[in-house]
C-alpha cells in the first residue's frame, strides 16, 4: 500500500450504515474496510467488466464444466486466449508477458472464490492459486495461462491439480511493466 492522502466523500445514510456493519463484521476499522472495498472494485470488478466476463455462481460453473470432456475444456480455454490478449491490450495499450501477469494477478487477488499467494524464488516468480471450483476449472485456467504466456513468448511452467494452479515465470517479468 502506498502513501495515504485524506479524502472526503458524501454517502447516503443507508450506504454508510451498511459499510459500518460490514466493517464491524470483518473486525476492521471503517477506513480500512472502505479502502479494501475500493481496491476490490478497482482491481477486480473493473477488470471483470473490461474482460466482458459474467458473474456466475461457483456451483453453476462446476456443474457446467462437469458436463464437458477434458478435450472440450482445453479447446474452450484455447479459444479464450485471444479474448484474454484483447483484454490485456485494452487495459494496457499493448500485450506482453508482464502485462498479462499483472492482469492475472489483479483479477485473482480480489476474487471471492480463490486465494492467491506470490513467492519470489530468486530468478523465478511463483503464483499459487488455491480454489474450490474443481478439477475442470483448474484444467481450463492452467491451459489458458499456459497459452497466454506462450503467445507472449514467455517460458512459463504451469501445473495444476483439483484445487490448485501453480504458475512459475521469470521474476524479472514484472519489471517489464
């Protein structure tokens, strides 16, 4: 988090009341909760909108993907690569591995269905995405991620299991952004 600056906002009473209730539930000061809400909106909701994604219940995604073969999942992920490239280009003015990694990190950092951990392992940056969407979603995302970085000319190691996706890329990739 960067340096802070004061700001003043006028909010409807009902919005302020809801923010106060939610911050109390989260055991956070109101200011910290509001900043987290802004960050989630700016770094997740705006990205979802930019990428023209739709919100869907996790159970629905799991059910729909469960009806597809692994080959159909891989084909679908392959078809999504160009849309991901377009989203990175739209958001950043151009497409490269560093910008793809940044968008990927931001989109999962504030999601509600997954947790993301980042590890700098010397010359390698490791992103570990833990989720509960199931093995087909892991296959889809691992395929998409692998193909996006291949298109960017980046050597990426992508592994997945039922509830985990691990991406390893050169650590200096973020420095290119």
